[in-house]
């Protein structure tokens, strides 16, 4: 097939998708997508403040209970590779509702677990099903009119960020009032409710054609790394910015604990990131207006500078507050812009692109967490801030050198 013929076929596929699905998306449905994503991603992070209660309840040593987090993240990583690409093959409504209903079962099993083995299996499955958030991003982008795609992606992504930031605080509060099991049983009820809402308001759509086999779909994900230069470029941005993001949020508890702040007080700093996340929801408009490259460069510069006030954490909590807001704004601006640009280039492969892109996110987050804790143990908070600024500046320099591509 010639390049022109291939382009025509791809354009025809995009046209079919747009004409068949775009009119469905309304502001109310966009809000529902955002809420669904927030609730789903919260299931990945809600366990963090519950570990001590789980340890006591299940009679598990404190050094072992951390495996709950590992199991959840492992499930999430597996889902990115093996489940998210299905969004380009299976009816999206069916796939999303199936994920949500299976999440209900996994969360219920977690809430009723009587031993660590059962809890680990439940959390592994919870993480696996939580990748529905990436399916929601791709689905929303496909449903949106091209001129509003960035704005819609920004709105749904803001829901994801809010879910991450609020999960720890809300789960800790519920656990204080009623115990850690109620956190998961409540989440199960909410996921069932949101599945029913989506089933009611979203019309069924005919499967798209052609439908590749599952194996060829997985292989095509790996091919995207080689055939899509924007995926490599935007993926590297994701790796670096989420390494910086993870360096702050993983190690921040250490200097704050040394300042004798309680767990509740430390948790409240997570709420500061909401301001940055909400501001970044406008980033999609910049991408829609063709200003994605400029938005990326500006946000990377802000990200680098945000480490200056963060460096004064041990002498002023106000500076930390300012640093959190600016860092979160910068990271989420780039994240929204990255996804908008990727999906706009290949809407026919939206789910696979999002899944492949999020692999960079996972690697960056893991590397940032390991690096930050090691640096703090060796040289203290200044070394973490210096490394965070260095990573951020590297991303900015990469953008400056590749902005013509």
C-alpha cells in the first residue's frame, strides 16, 4: 500500500469514528467521565494511609504490609500493557463497564479480606481494573470534536489528578471514622453506581472495523514505539516530569515529619496540589489552539523554577505550598498537552497510544521515588531538590533541542 493510500484509509477511519461518535459527548458526559476516572484512580492510591491499620487488623508485620502497594501497582502496570490496547478493538462502552463491574468485585474482596494473601490478590486485581482511567481518556478524546479534543482530555485528566490527590486524605478520614475495610466497601458501591450511570447515559456503538486480533493489537503497541516519533518524544517528557513529580511527593513526608508535623497535617499538603491541577485543566485549550509546543516549553521552565521555593521547605512551609502548586500546575499542563498531541495525530490508535505513553509515566514515577528516598538518606532535603531541578531542567533542554520536530 502506498503512503497516500495508507493516509486515505487512515483519514477515512478517523472520519467514521468522528461521525459515528462525536455528537454523543456533552459537558455533562464529560463531567461523568472525569468523575469515573477520579473514582477509579483513587483505588490505586487509597491504601497508602491505611497500611498501619491493615497491619494490625490482619496481624501482618509492618515490613510486609507494604506489599499491598506493590501488588496494586503491579496490577496497574500489567493492565496498561495487556488491557488498555483493547480499547481500539472492543466496543468501548462494553469494555469500560466490564472493568468497573470487575472493580466492584475486587474492592469488595479487599474489604472482606481476612488474611494478607487474599488482600494481595484483591489489590492486584484492583490495580489491573484501575486502568479503566486510561480507557476513559482515550474514549473521551475520540468522542470529542477535533477542535475540542484537548479541552476534553484536560477535563478528564484533571479528574484523574484530583482522584490521586484526594484519595489519601479521604481514605484516611473514612478509616479513622469506620475502619479501613469500609474504605473499600464504599469504593465498591461508588464504582457500581458509576457503572450504572454510564450504562444508562452512553449509547451502544457498533464495533469499529477492521478489528485486529488481540495478539496483533499487542504487537502493534510495541511497533508504535518505533513508528511514532511523537510517542518517543512525549514519552520522554512524561518519564522526566513524573520522575520529578514522584521525587517531591515520595520524599516530602521526611522533612515534614522531622519538623514534627502530624500525618493529618502532612496529608493536607496534598490538597494544595488541587489548585495546580485545576489550573492545568486549561492546558487542553492551548493544545486545541495549536500552542501545545509553547505550552510544553513554558510549563517545563515553571517546573524547573518550582524547585527553588520547594528547597526552602525546612525553613518556610509557605514556600513549600507555593512550590507544590507551581510544580503540579507544570506537570499536569505537560501531561494534558502530551496526550492531546498524541491522540490528535492518531485517533485510530488512541487507546494503544495512551497505554504506551503511560508506561513512560510508570517508569518515571518509580525511578523518581527510588532516587529521592536514597538521596534524602544520604545528603538530606537539599540533594532531593537539586536532583529534582536537574531532572526538570533536562526535560526543558530536551524540549528546546527538539521543538522543531
